[in-house]
C-alpha cells in the first residue's frame, strides 16, 4: 500500500503593525557544536572565526564555551551560541552549517538540547 506524501504546509509571516495584542519573538539563539579543533585553540580564535561570518548574517551576540575533552592533548571542542534576529534565523543556520565558512577539517553539528533537561 502506497503512503500519501504529506502536503508542505506554507508558513505565513505576519506584517500587520496595527494589530499589536500579540508580540513576536525578536531574537533567538541557535547553538552549534564545533569539534576536532586543534588543542591549542582558545576562545579568541573561535570568536574571530565567527566574526568573519558577520558579513553573511547579522549576528547580535556570540559566546563560545570550551568543553572538557577526553583527550585534551589531541583535540578541543566548543559549543557556540549565536544570537540573531528571529527574522534571519533560517539564514543564520544556513551560514553556520555551511562547510565553506569553517576551516579545513573542523567538524560542525547543530546542537539541540534534550527535551528532558
């Protein structure tokens, strides 16, 4: 038995300035997991790499959190939280998940917090 393909649901973005009972989210954070970095990588290096991407998308704030590695002498890993305007979230995700903007050999994965905490 063939399954029917789900119809793509179209998203509509509101533009009314007269209806102000509801407010939209103005800024959002997205987090990427950056790993297989050289062990000598410091926060400043990572933030500079992200700063280079600012011409592709308007970044409001960025924070990098170095994670404890099992083998500190072999590699470094970071969570990178990027704050952007909610209207450009899709564009920001496309930029930060693009292989062309990251150095050769660095691994990047979008990070989603577990639902249970």
